[in-house]
């Protein structure tokens, strides 16, 4: 009986240690952005603003409409946008922002693909709708980027 008790006691002791370690985890600092990363993000942001400028050229081209140059713009100057947005999101952002940013980047590209397709079919209403959406999603992506 004595032996049984001591085994039980040691099991309880282990259990208590387990409980204590679960209940009060050692405080860890929440992940934060280093000044270097914030600097990289800010220069990346200026790059994105240049992309945004090019993107607004779609407005006039869709209005004309100049479908050939709508497609040229999407495949040319805006062609690197998807790669850049996902690469920078993965490289620079912390997990929480990264997930949302990657989802937004996918949205941006979905709308650009829709505009491209609409241009091919000379479908003005669809091109128009997606142009409004792509700018909105792009700006929401920019808002997800942390600022110093
Ligand atoms: Zn959207």
C-alpha cells in the first residue's frame, strides 16, 4: 500500500508539473517586424504604387475601348505583379498578415484575368466591373502592409 501511494504521488506530481507548465506558459514575445523588414516593406510599397499607376491606365483603355492595349498592359507591365505580390508577402510578412495578403493578391489576379478575358471577348461591362474590383482589392492589399 505504501508503495502504491508513492507511485500515485509521483504520478500526481508529474501531472501537476504538466498542468502548471500548460497553465502558465513561459511568456514569449509576440513576433514583430524588425526595422530592416519594415524598411524593405516600405520600399516594396513604393514599387506597388508604381504598379497601381500603371493599373489605372486600364480605365481609359477600357473606355475607348482599346482591347489590344488592355491586354498588352496586363501581360506586359502588370505581368510581374502576381509574382511580386506573393513573393513579397511570403518573404516579408508575419503569418497573420501574410495569409490575408496572399488571399488579396489572388483576388487582384483573378480580376486582372477577368479583364484580360473580357478584353478578348470585347465585353465592356465585365471589364468595367472587374476594373473597379481590382483597384479596390489592390488598395486593401496595400492596407494590410504594416507601417512603421
Ligand atoms: Zn475581388
